[in-house]
């Protein structure tokens, strides 16, 4: 979703990464950073590090890293706009509505549906008896 840059920055500022990741993983202080077991792969010794100074994280085992948005996207299986909304709601911020985006999103969804219908039609034609020559050609390639 297209949100104003200033609003996304305010969501980022209000999302403390240590608090966020601490709600998913048990973190222990290690100097100025925090460590814990990585939520993205199984491990016995901590290789997951949270850096409060840069508001980022990195796993030295699976090489996953990023900021609060990336963490929410990976752990909740969300796309970027949904992760922004998730963190905004968590921080108590109201999500702005953008009518221009909503109209563009609906057009895009209609185009995806049209492409899906076209793909089904072409598949049906390919699998029909009259599509035998085309199938033979595809197999030869």
C-alpha cells in the first residue's frame, strides 16, 4: 500500500526492535546488543543478534537480517504493506486510507483475474485434442 514516507518513518521510530523481537524470542543482553535463538531456523546455540543502536537484526546461522518490517514480514508471513499496518496497529497509530491506491489495487486485481482466466483457457486449448501439435512441439523443446 502506498503510504506517506513520513508516516512510515514514524511507524519505524515507534517500533522498538528489541521489544518486538523479544515478544517472539527470548533475548539475552550481550554487551550493547541482544542475542537469542533464531526464529527462522532450528539451532541449539544462539546465532541471532539484535542491534538496538541501528534497530536491526541479523542471524549468523541462516543469514536472515533486516529491520522491524523485515522481521514481521518473515515471522508473520506478510507482504510489506501488511507488515507496515501490523506495526502501526501495534504502535497505536492510525492507518491512513488512500483512495487512489485502493482504485489502483482493484484495477490490478481485475487484471490478475483476467490473466488467470486467459491462462486457464490456453491450458484447456493445449490439453484438448486439437492441441496435440502444440504439445508435441513443447515436448521437443
